[in-house]
C-alpha cells in the first residue's frame, strides 16, 4: 500500500503581520482617537475643523488621486495631515510630532495568545521572516528578534500580491521559494500572492471565513490558529 511521501521541513516560514499576528482594526481605531486627542491640545484648529472620520475620508480621496500611496500608508497619513494642517491654518511643522504620537499608539498591538509560543516553537526548525504591506514597527512592538528578515512594501517599493516582494524575502534568507511557506490572513494578498511567487501558502483563517471559495483560491492549508499551523507542519513534513 503506497503512501504519499512527506516533504522535508520548510527551510523558511514567512508571516504577514496585521491581522495574522495581532488584530489591527481596534488598534488603528485607538491610535486615531489618541491622535485626535493630541490634535485638540496641540493643533486645535485641525481638531475643530476635521473629525476622525473627515480625516479618514480625506485620506481615501487622496489615495484615489494618488494610488502610489498604497505602498506606504504612513506616507498617506502624513500627507493627509499636512493637507489638513494647511487647510486649518495650523503650523505644518507639528505634523511630524503628530505622526510620532500616532505611530506610538499604532504599534501598541497585542499579539494573539498563540503567536509568541508558536514563533518560539518554530524558530528552532525554520528561518522566520515577515512580509507586510503595513507600517508596523516590529522593533517597537518587541517581536523583531523572532525574524531574520522583515520586508515591508514601503521600503521595498512593491506590495503584495506582487510576487517580487515574496521573492525578495526568500532571496534575503537564501532560500528557494519552493522551500518556503507563507502564512497570512488574506486569501488574495497573502495566499494567492505567495502561491503565484512559487511558495506554499497557509491561510490563517481565525474567523472561519469561506472567502477562498468565493475567489477560487486553494490554500495549501487552512488553519484557525498557530497550534493548527504547527499540527499541519508536523503532519506534512519529516
């Protein structure tokens, strides 16, 4: 009776960050509230003229006009604030201070409970890295020591699902894409993008979504947690 041969353990595992290692929506909401509170005290004319939602809508309009901002959401937020400061007649030199306050709150993320134990268990078996379209600062968050490489769209100049950003991380690690597994929460940006670059891709689907069916994407595995990811890795590999 023949059995399917097991693969060798992946030489590298790459991770998405936002909504894969931590929930991001509540953090961004809190960061925007923190920023607006700072504006009330330090740039009151901006705070009086623009609500949080008005600033958000202005950013979306700016992104529609200049889609290149998709590569650097921090630059988009900075440009949006600069425009708001100018419109309100506030000192634009304060924009950088505003961004410092926003980033401090934006990086106050709380990893899912399974993340740090999972990374520690994987670290001895594979090289670990991250590939993100976001602007999380792993050093500020306190997780940078887990990752040998970290590739961000804002620095690299190309964003997921472009195969180039996945291949850049593999190249930095000195690993062939076929020997690498990518783990992310988005079926198109993460799973489809990584697979098109020649990596295997695990959909970390914590919510039980069926979005992969809607888009015709077939992940190499679907896991609800890091524990399930580790179980899959053990089942599939020597």
